[in-house]
C-alpha cells in the first residue's frame, strides 16, 4: 500500500462503520489475470484491509475498536514499505521492535498490536490466501508467531505476589483506620471499591459503573453483583455477568448499604443511583 494512499485514509477524520457500506468485493482468481499496475496492487491491498474491517463490524466490534485496528495496520504497512502479502516474520520483528525502541510503547501495548496483526493475517490466510497467490504470485504467511508475540505480562525476576497474611494485614489496618480518616465517606468508598477489586475480581471501570440495583442479595446463598460494564472479548463491547458475592464480598456490601451509602445523599434507595457515588452528591456522577 503506497504511503500516499495511507496518508489519504488517515487524515484525522473519525472512523465510522457506515463507510464500509459501499465496499467492492475482493477480486477472485477467476476475475482476470494477475495484477500488473501499481494502481491495481494498491486497490487490491485496500480491498483486503476493508474486507477485514467489515468482518470486524459484522462480528460486533465497536467503532473505536475498528479504528484502533485500522491505525495499527496502517502503521505496520507504512513501516513495511511493501505490499502486505509480502510480509515475513522478520518484518513483524522490525515493527514490534520499532514500537518499543522508537515509539516507547509499553509491553502491553506492543502485545495488543501483535495480537491485532495476527488476527489480520489470520483473516487473510483463512479467506484470501488462494486469491492472493493467484493474483500476485506471493505465498502469504503468518508473521506473528510464538517468538515475537510474547506473553502480555512479564513479571520479571524477583517479583512475587503478596501472601494472603500480608494482604489481610493491609486490609485490616485500612479498615481500622476508617473512623479516624479526615474524610470518612471517600475513605469508606475507596475501601469498598478496592475490596471489590480484591475479592470479586472487578476491574476499576466495572466497579465505577455499578448502580444500586446491581447488588442482588436475593440471588444465591451470598447474593450476586450484576456487572453491566464487564470487559468483553476482543472486537466486542461490554459484556454483562453475575459475580457471586463470596470471599467476604457480601458482608462488605451489607456494611456499605447499612452504615455508609445513605450518607452520600437521598438517592440511596434509587435503583439507578451509583453504587459508589461522588462525595459531592452530583446526580451525574
């Protein structure tokens, strides 16, 4: 894909899924002879990328995810400087090294981009491997392998998780310090939030999105939390789930609703009110 073509497509305009509505069908081997001109190569390459993005939309990906994947492919092809079907593992090595050394990207970001590229080339291999060989003469390969796609988290030497007694000491001391906190309400809210992260395995965004109605003490022996903004699989939006209130979650929530939540404002009985509200009592938070 030529640099000019990529520049034209990355001019800062926001991504919208509806731009894919008029896409042409990728050429098949029976549609004509091998590609000859530079324009034919560019058009074919663009069609491959567009069809991949269209497949993402069909799988339920949100626009922001499609836009991020699109940007990764364009960055990679720019650095490659050759048609995407000529990519080898060494090209992927060079791109991922460039992200780390030149762009100073974190390991998790590099891993995410490697996974995205692997998905893209997997799509090409599954749907258009024969077409690419017939039209270009190139044999497509998967450039992302077990050697350049490392694990997302590298704990490093000497780093071990805290023991259960050490964690209990931390939370016991924190719990005991709440009555003397300068601002009791935000201190109590922070304690409950971190308790949910620790005991229920909630993410920060998931706990921030909880409403009063999301605690369901009527479900099961210990009750359950309805997580409405759960992290979905790649390409998809939020995924809901029910998290059982075991491992001390149920007593923490009863303490919260019995002794604390009503002090944030009169909306404590409103099922649509946030479970972890702002101390400023802003109805929009």
